C-alpha cells in the first residue's frame, strides 16, 4: 500500500497549478513544469458536433477547418507560416462536446502562438471563395473512413450506443457537408465559439502571471452567448451487421459505464484495466495469446460529461469471427465474477507509471488539466489521484462490477457475414 | 546529460544517455536484423520472430513474460523494420535492473513449436487486417520494384503464404545467426545508473556465445516506373512513390530531411498548398528515410479517384519545379524551425531519446546530443539542398497507383 506517497516522497514531484476564470466565463488553467524547455496549450471550445443542426452533420468540423483559413491580419498561408516559424506543433480536432485547438513549442514562443489563436477565435475571415476547398477537405476525410474498416466499426458502434447527438462521428454526413453555406459556418462560429464554457489549459515552462495577464488582455472582453442545448434522442438498434467486402470481420461491442466525475470512476476504469491494459490483461490473453484469434483486441473507457461507456474492439478473419465474438463476450460477462488481487496489483503499477510519465510532456499535461477542468471544475494533483488509486481494493472494484455487470451490449459487426450473439 | 558506453567481452555494446533529472528510464535492445537480412525461403521471419520473442524462455512462460512487464507497469513493445528489430520498455527508475533482466531473458527465446503455430495465426491476422486497408500491399510492391533485386526491396511482414509455409526450424536457424551479441546493442536513456546497467548486462548477457553475423551492403540507385493496381473495393485512390535519397551515413541526410519537410511536410509544405489546402487530396506528403548504404524519398497521396490523374501530374510538377529552382531561404528557415522544435519536444521524454540515441549508434557508431543534431540542421544551406536534388532528383520515381481507377495515362 501507499505506493504513491512513498514514490512521490522519493521523486519530490512538486506540482504547481493555477486557475483563473474571467468574468465572461473563460477559464484559464495552468501547470508550471519548470524542468521542461517546452510549453503547450489545449483550448477546448464548447462547439462539438453535438451542436451540428439537423441535416448539417459536419458543420462543426467544417467551421473548424474554415477557421484556419485566415483571421485578423493573416490570410490562411500567413497563419500557417507564422505558427510554423514559431515551431508550433499543432493539431485541431472536433469531438462530440468540443472543438479543440492544441499546440506545443519552445516555451518562449507560447505567448506569440496564443496571440495568433486569439485572432482565430475573434476575428476569423471565413473567406467564401475557400469554402469549397474546406468542404473538399472534410469530404475527403469522410470518404477515407470507408478504407479503414476498424475505424468505421467503432464510429458506427458509438453512433448506435449513445443517444443522439452524443454518439455522432465528428466527420459528419455527406448530405450535410455538400450543402453547408458560408453563412451557416459564420453563424455556427458566432453562436458556439464563445468564452462561457471554454477552457484554455497551458502547461510547461510557463510564467503564470504573464500568461494570465496576456489571456486577460486578449480574451477578457470576448463576449459570450448562450446557445440552446442539443435535444437528446433515444439510440437506435443495438445489434447491427453492416455488410462489407473484406477478409476480416470487425467487431465492436459497447456497454454502459459511469462518467469521469462519478465517485466510482476509479472502480469503473479499474475494471476496464483488468480487461484490457497491458499484455497480461484478460482480453489479450484469452483472445490473442491463447487462441491466436486476432492481432488487435481491446476495451477502452470513453467518457462524456454525463454518460460513459466501455468500447471493445476485435478484428479477425471472417471464418473465425464467430468464435472471436463468443470469446470476447464471454470475457466481458466473466468480469461479473470479480477480479483477483494480482490483477489489481498490475493495474496499480500501470496507472502509477502512466501518471508519473505524464509529467514528462507539456502537451500531455495541458490536455489533461483542460479535460479535468471540464469534467470536475478543478484539477487534481498526481498525489491526490495516486491516493485514490492506492485506496482501490478488489472488494471495491467487485462491488462496482456487481452493481454494474457488463451486459445490455450494443454490438456492431462489419464484414462479409453477420454473426450470432449468444444470450 | 552524460553519454556512456562500453562493450562486453562477447561483443554486445551497452550505451546510455544518462539524465539524472528524468522521471523515467527507457531501455531497449536494438538487434541489427530485419527484412533485408532474409532470403525468399524465410520471408517475414524477422517480424514473426519479434512476436515469438515474447512467447517465453526456458524459465518463463509467455504468461510470465507479459505478467512481469505489467507488474512493473512498464510501457513496452517491439517493432521490426527493414534493418532492425527493437525491443523496448519505459519504466520507473526503480525497475531498471529488473527490466534489463527480463528483456535479456526473452532475447534467448525457447521458440516452441506449439507457440509458433498459435502465433502464426496472429501474424496472418495482422497481414489480413492490413489487407483490408488500402493501399496496403502496394507499398510492398513499390518497394520491391524500386529496389529491384536489392535486399531493401524485401517486405517486413511477408505474405500469408510465405509466413504460413515457414517451418520453426528455419526461424531457429535465423535466430542463431542474427541474434548474436555483436549484432545487439543495449540502449538506455533517461534516469540511468550506468554502472548498474553494465553489471546487469554482464550478468544477463555476458554468457551469450559470441559469433559473427554479416550484412551485405550493395549500392542502389533505384528503379523508375509506373504501375496502376486496380482495387475495386477501395474508396479513395492512393499514390505511392519512391525516389533515391542519401543513405543514413551520408552527411547530406540533414539536408534531405529539410528538403522533404519543405516539399512534403503534412502542413505548410509545397504539396500541402498545392493539393491538401485546396481540398484536392486528403493527404500529400513526402518523407525521407536513410538506410544502411541507401536511402529513399517516399511520396504518399490519397484522393478522390476522379482527381487522381490530375493530382499525380501536380506532384510531378512540384518536384520538377524544386529541381529547377531550388528552395528559398524563407522556406528553409521555416522548415528548420519545425524540425528543430519537433526534435526538442520529442526529446523531452526518455522513450523519445531512446530511439534517436539507438539509431545514431546502430547506423554510425556515434553519439550525438540534441544540440549536435540541432546544430547540424541549422548549418544546412539552400546550396546543400540543391546538391541533394541534383544527386537525387525527386522526379525520378517508381510510382504505384492503387484504387478503383481502371486506367490512367502515365504522367510524362
């Protein structure tokens, strides 16, 4: 026991967090990591694809794409060039809840990079003549899913498992992407790119007072808006086969879990870790190691603010797909019989290592603290999380599993033939 | 940051970049063997063997191996390329010795028939998985055609047929020949206690019987050609191209890396502005790889089949233009900022440094700090880039196009 306290005493892992919420609702949250040379940011804007209007699936993604095509005094080329000259490694993505912009570079360049992103938020050009280019980028991404069946089955699984709009793929729909107008893009930006509910996480070698003042100057008077929440509609069919001409059959299985902020979060994710974390986990051992059924098999925990699930995947040759599905479902059901102490020990070791190693990456931390703020409204130290993990016991995990046994599965398969789902 | 190295009596090298401020320890055994060291009779054996290494030793079952790594909370894996097979783990510093002992033990695997038969199914599933993801397969064909007859033309995975037909005795023979101590380097990065590392290596690997293994290093200038492969089930059309490039030991490798960044980085490059920004292609990138005794520039493009013909022409025009006009100072500066920043960010984690330090050593028997590499990048001039293009024109390619298209005019 007390793995963490002992270890933390040895490494003297001092964490310094800061947070500041501006009057318009924007929260800036920071972690100083003075040993690093880099600094990173993660900006979560509450403009996810859950807010795509009916028949406009993909509007959030196209708005994100168009926002990169010029803002403030920069056209799209200057935007990219200036960020690259700052050495910024950047990425942007759209999830159900957020449009996220993130980047990492040498610490001294972070303020300048943030300044450029402020233009994107507040002074985007949305050039009408580039709409078709942006549209084509989004359409290419949507089409490419068809050539990646493993990706496709998991998108279709989420779509069916969660009530709409919470399982939508951010890539959108062809129908929506083909018809979106520049006015709709501008309107989406105006409504949903807003400070209230937005979170900016910064981590690395940062000078907190300077970053806080800079963000205050640049975004403190950014006006908010209160758009309507999306309507939640019941999910569709829970068992579905999608015909696909391929060697392998892709299998996706989902069942319900508890969200990040739930008091049983550590028990829930602990159970997933026993199923699929490391090569000694149950799914890897039973499906791949003992039977050689798959190259890839896993279960992963997926959380939104108010709902969560465990998403499982296996891909195998069509003639062995039935056995793979049976063995995988068997392992999920067997979880209800409880976990063993040696499984718990390995789980704790893995979580502990991952926590410590996060401290080696500013990008990883800027993302974590922004997401923690989104889910909890605060940031926990490694020590606090470590204590929670130390407190985990087989009993507490088994109690959780007994109360939430894996079942009521959503199953989506993709391949040449449908499979039977044993009761 | 301190570099240390030694060589055991049996020829196994131990090297480490020690950083006392790091939170974690990264360790890896770099075996200098891969697809290029195979013959037709054992095609795919290097990668299959990499899987078998985790299947147990005289004193450990496969379950023991997986369990012991997980007990340490290790972040561990292995990969096989054309030229090397690497077994690596990142752990908390307290597990340094235990990790070396475990990795060293699995590098003397039992290679039992029963495990071999089960794992063969996993490898075949891996091949079938990629087979359902176009343009898989075309890259191997392009490589074979480009390196025609050269060892670097061999496929890492092999095919379901070659792997299916492989007998365990052939794998054991290959192992004996290639996994000798002089062909293996133990690499450490991050928080490393070097004297304990050497002690552990001596105890765990000192008894390995020394022998010699060789690798042939014929030159290769690369073949030219164009092939259209029809794949009805694909949605997008894919272009894979290879052109000759500086080798991993050529001082021009830094200029080649910057050239590929200027011309074909996934953002802000010439291919990006020509094809990706306007939405003409989903991806259009140019990468540089240096090998022992040869090198290659790889082009990868994916797009709507209807636009493929025009896009292939545009790629060629981009390449011809840079060959005739060179690159500007501004472009070079932008590429340097990008590559240098990636290098620094990637080096913050010990497991990032592990591969860089290991690669410098296995290719060139040298240590280069992050600063050394930053300086080398900084020193590249537009004239260096011009020289690389002259010696290795990007437009002289072996090209494979795969997807729904049934016919296309060869770009001239």
